[in-house]
């Protein structure tokens, strides 16, 4: 098989470990990084370095899987699989571009701007594996329901990375909470 058969995928853990459940993405990617993954897959603990992530994405990835705490109104610990808007679909003024507080939508807006300015190419597919937080107040450590969701999130990402993973994932599978 050649590189076209297995395009590059970046799995990025986003969040602040000093804000409780906001550390979900970082912890999930930490566990993923300890596993044997296909050579076409890179993991990175982005933490709160969203500007760094936007620049790293210019290196040419077909798929980006962001792992982050995602408040959508479900019970704490609920996992979500979301297909994000393409970077070109997000206007820079729709997302606050603040180097100290880069939410995923701000990262994608910055990426769209960088691609337009450099001729780079954004990932073809952007997925978010999100977890409903119980709290994001100051403090280190995940709440029990979010900590229990981490192994499930690892398994979800591994399923996405399987041979028929992100490139062939059906859109209707992305609509709601992740199935076990």
C-alpha cells in the first residue's frame, strides 16, 4: 500500500489540565500515545497551544481528530462525535483569535487564514471527539464521570483510525452521542 492508501491523520488533545474536566482531551491523547498506532497517525498534546496546532496542520494532514471537553447539554461523561466545519467555512471574525484562549473554532479560523496566505491545504476531514464536562473550574483532575469516559474515548478514536476509519466514516454516524 502506498501513502495515498493511508493518508496522514493527526489526533490532537486540546484542553487545560488546570481546569478540571477541560483536561479530558489531553488525558485521552496521553493514553492513545502509549499505544501502538499506525505510522500514518500522529498524536499531539496541544493543551492550550492552539496557535501551534494551526501551524502544525499546515504540514499536510488528510484528517484531524480533535479530542476536547465539549459542553452540549448531555450528562457529564457523554461522548460526542462531531464533524466540524471546514476551515474555509469559518470566518475569522466568527472566532475570537486570542493566542491565550484558542478554542477549536478559533484554531480552524486561524488555519483558514493561514492556508489562504500560504497556499497550504487544510485537513479534508475534521472530527471532534468531545466529552460533556461536569465542571471546568480551577483544579487538577477529571471528575469521575469524565475520567470513566476516557477509555471509551480512546476506543472511539481507535475505531476511527482503523483501516476503513475517517475516510470512509458515514456522515449519519456523526449525528449524535457516540455509540459504544
